C-alpha cells in the first residue's frame, strides 16, 4: 500500500495539507476548521524521558502516601488514592470503582511505563519491541487519564470536610499535583512524531 | 476562500490512530490496515451516528437516577442522612461556599447538560448532512472533547470523602447507588463523543456544492 508521509490530514475535517516545518512554539492549524494539525515539539527525546522519570517518581509518591489526613475529636484517619477507590468498591456503587481505578491509577501508570519504554529505547538508538502496540495504547489511553479531575475532587473534598473536622494535606496531594503537571507535559501532546523518528532510524539502518 | 482538497477527493485515507496518510485501496472484502500502526483504516468512524445516538440516549437515561437517587450517605454523631447531587450543591450554597457550590454545579449539571445538548445537535445536523454553521459546530465538538471528563469530579469527591470519614460509631460517609449512575452517565457521554466523527460535520459541504 502506498503511503504519503509528507501529507497530513486534519483529524477533524479530513482536509489534506502538505507538511511543512514549524519552529519551536509554532502551531499549524487547519484552514477549514481551525483545528490544530500539529505543533512544534518543545521537548526532545532526552528531556521528554527525563520528565517521564520525574512523573514516575511523582506517581509513586501520589499513590503510596496519604493524600489527606483528618483528625476528629482525637481520632485520626488518612486516605490514599487506593483507599478512595476501595471506598467506592465496597459500596452499592462498586462498578464505578473500576472506572475510577482506571482513571486515576491504571491509565497514568501505563502512560508513564509505556512512554518510558518507548523513549528509553529510542534514546538508546533501538526500536522498542512492541513499539506499534505501545504507541497505539498510549494514544487510546489519553482520554481516560483523569488525574487533574481527581486533584480538583480532592480539593473540593478538603473544603467539604474542613467545615466539621480538621483536615491536613498529606504528601500524596503534592505528589498528585506534580504528577498532574508532568502528565500534562509528557502525555497530552502530539506523539505522532515518534513514529517518524522511529521510521527515520529504520531507514538509516537499511541504508547503512 | 478556496480550501485545500479533502482526503476523499484525493483518494487517500488518514489513519485515525497514527495519522499516516495512506492510499485508499478499493474495498476487497477484507478491511485494510494501516501499514504503520496496524489499526483498521476507515474513512469515517464506523456507525458513527448510530453509536453516538445509542451512547447519548443511554447516558441521558442514566442521568435520571443519577439525580434522583442519593449519591452519599453521611452519618455524623449517629445522625444519618442521604443526599443527592443537587442537595450537596444547595448545602454548599447555604453554608456560604458559593465558589465550591458553583464548581460542583458546573461539573454535575452544567457540563452534562451542555454535553447532551451539543452532542444531540451535532448528531442531528450531521445525520441530515446539514451545511449550517460548520465551523462553529466543529468548534463545539472540540469544546465537548475538552470539558467532557470534568464531570467525573463528583465521583472523585465522593470517593475521597468516603475513604476518609470512617469512624465506626461516630461518623461515617458512604457512597450510594446514585454515584454509580452518575459515573455511568459520564462514561456513556464520553463514549458518545468518541464515536461521533467530526469529519461528518463537513460532509454536507460537498452535497451543498454539488446542488448549487
């Protein structure tokens, strides 16, 4: 099958354009529907990988440490993200726990792991085994990662509870805030140029 | 203004997943796959309109119990009560936390209702291959993609609050079935937006041009 790597079709209206180079910070938009066609990546592979490693650390903190502690008449309690998911699971609303776990634990974890795999091997100059599957999963996971919604939800919960008990932020909430910011940088971006990077390298190997 | 040609006119298909522009081979019975990422190639998302409507209507139905049934049971000092989503908003408003009341109201009423209206409009006009306000409809679709998942806020709040307040006899907060239907509604409308193909918005254009 013939392919046309020098063309790009707008994802939102199917208008076809010829690709041209964009410099850092520039965005190519569709003339018909003004959707973003592609943008210049501010991150090269090294920086991207570094931020992915940082996100992995933030992920561990966000999950292992309690997000909020409360004290109430001398009684203390604290909850991690896992406790929050478990609270849903042990209730009449239990099926929604699966979605919550996917949105705040599984999706970010997979995104970080897959990015680490793909970028780590790209940096080492090798094609990651399962590259195509990893990239597909990364693109499909994007709408299901809801760390920022969970962050806002936690803040609302803090305010809700602060009316009648003492609420203290745990280390987990800072981890989650950092994770949210880093995921915004590493996962919510145009990853398609990784295909091109990968193909260029393959091309070089063949020509060598 | 003269526009660039669309994929249909050039005899190419862009892979919906990885974006590679491929030659459109005539249908040979078996589905074509993208040579780069191996996902199925199709011009438009399959059964876009039918799936879009199905998920949207299912979401609308789930939204009814989500509002009627209690989402949370709270018992403070042995004084138990169940509250619905709107009840929670009113409580915040009455206690003077207007900002929080507004945030919850937007996430649990504003965003879902906008989604129902916008997706309904998009599906209806795309079905009729309307060429009305195409640019604006395209923009509306992108708005829905952007704000859609913020409705999950309520589910997260209930989960965190229920995980924290667990003091056996003194105070307990537990999720109730309403939050399940609410979460279900959010998922169904997300799926509806994902099934809808924004390219359909522009497909009325060529009909219009050929009639003129």
